């Protein structure tokens, strides 16, 4: 499937457009808590395994998205640099989500092979940032809603 890529500035314009776009941040919970695009919700694609101390796939990713957002929801998907979010967009499209766009460069910007910033992300462009991790925004609250729906 074709993935529509947009810049952080275009993502901000869509969020402000009144068309009902939601920013889905697929970074880990600690990354999200440290700062995210204003109005974003967090459903990590990967979790930090406390035993292995490395990132592992979040087996509940799709179930939590589906429990919180209908398939026709307009989603902007972003992560730290654009890698995880590109994979998340593929998963969502395969699951039948029809209005999904990928924000390139993510929150922290895309980097070249030597670590140099190659494309600025949301934070470098000084777009609005929040640290809100409350009800309806945090992964904990969205996952709890999914568990309730699946009872």
C-alpha cells in the first residue's frame, strides 16, 4: 500500500485544520512523557522489556488502536525519527485503517548515517510540545479502555 508522507509542519497544519486529525505517537512511554506534539496520544509500537532492557514489539499495539479509534479515524502517525511510525502505518493500513498519514522526521528529526540531523523533526521546528500524560492521552488509559471493551 502507498504510504502518504508529510512533514512536521504539514502535520501541524492538519491538526489545526479542524478536519478531526489525531496525532498517534508510537514512541515508548518514557519518550512520550518527556515531550510530545501537543494533543498527541500514545500507543507504543515497541515497549522496553524490563528483563532484557531492550525494545520489543508491543503485542497489544493494534488491539489498543482498534479499541480507541474506528477504522475511518484520520490519524497522523509519528515517532522519534520516522522508522517506527513507518512500520506502524503499514500495520494500520493492513488492518483496514483508511486515513493514515506518516509524519517523516518524527519528533526528534531524521539523522544520516553519521548521526547528523538530515531533516528537522517536530521539536527542532519549535512546534507546540506537551508533557500531558493524563486520561485519554496516556498509553495506560488507552490500554485500560481496550481491556474494558474486550471484557
